[in-house]
C-alpha cells in the first residue's frame, strides 16, 4: 500500500514492490543516483539495482504512472510535473519512505532537496551509504533531452528542471560530500562505459561491507 502514510490520497495505491531485508548481508546497499535531467539516472539505476539485487525506485516514473492512471495523487501532482516544478517535499518523502522498507535500494530522482535528504537520513535503516552523481556536460544533456518524447522535456520546462537541479539538488549534494559518501561519475560516455564506472565506484565504496557477488 504505497500511499498509506499520506491519508487523504491513500485511496488509489499503485503497485510498487516493498523492499525487504536479505538475510546474511552485512550492510544493505542503499545507493542514490543523482544527476541532471538527461544524465542517464534511469538507465543506470535499473542496471545497478539488478547487479546489486536490490529494489529500484524512480520517483519520476512513479509520478508519471499515477498521472497516466489518473489517480488522485496523479491529479494532484500533474500540473507541477508538467511544469517541471518539484512536488512538495513532505508528499514525495512520505511516498518513498513507505516504499523502501528496511532492505537495500537504488533510488533515482529522490532525494532532490536538502529537506528530502534529511527525511531519508532520519532513520538509520533508510539512510543512504553511497551517493553517485552522474556528471554530464550541457551539450550531452541537450541532445539527450531532444531525443526523448516526454512533455516535461519541452525546452522551457527542461530549462526549469535544470535550474532546480542547481538551486535545490546541488546544495543537497554538498551535504553528502561532507559526509564522505558522494562519488562523481562521468556520465557523458556510452551506457556500457558509464555502467562500468558506476559499478567500479560502487564496489570501491562498499566492498568489504557488503555481501555482493
Ligand atoms: P524525473 O523523471 O526524476 O526527472 O522526475 C520528473 C518530475 O517528477 C520532476 O520534474 C518533478 O516534477 C517530479 N519529481 C520526481 N522526483 C521528485 C522529487 N524527489 N521531489 C520533487 N519532485 C519530484
């Protein structure tokens, strides 16, 4: 029941698997994939979660599914998502916290603000142990966004989303950098090259603390 924690819009839950703890793991991998729109978070997030065998959650995909299914949550966030604005911190934090359970995860698109990061880190069982920023050059971002067919990739809206990354998400990354859990990966290369680098950084950061094959 995805939306149990948020009362008035809990009437139309979407089907999102809840992660569970795996017996035997020393530390569950809890990884955030962060990056500008078009940085490849979705593609890399799915691959990394498959390799780590943990739950993958993309908040953008989840919200788009709600909008497409015309749920009450979808209706309440549609205007914001189409305009490239962020949905309220408390709302998205409640949704994510109800989805991730106590197991490992790869999160794509959450947290995006200092407040969302504080909510995620408020419990030892949900706090991330690795944050990977996919760093992409402006030319690559523009060509990737132009090649997609999403209504929030319209040029004005994409510009707003890029601005919000700088004003809201970059300060959040500074906090993770101070905590010593931020790694940066060059996201300009091919999918396979970026995947290899993401995996190398993940192993470098978490090896010895995880039971990962
Ligand atoms: P994404 O696919 O991650 O780029 O997300 C698409 C849109 O969903 C964003 O532009 C926001 O409108 C909304 N969204 C996704 N994740 C969040 C979040 N963590 N906080 C606020 N809004 C979000």
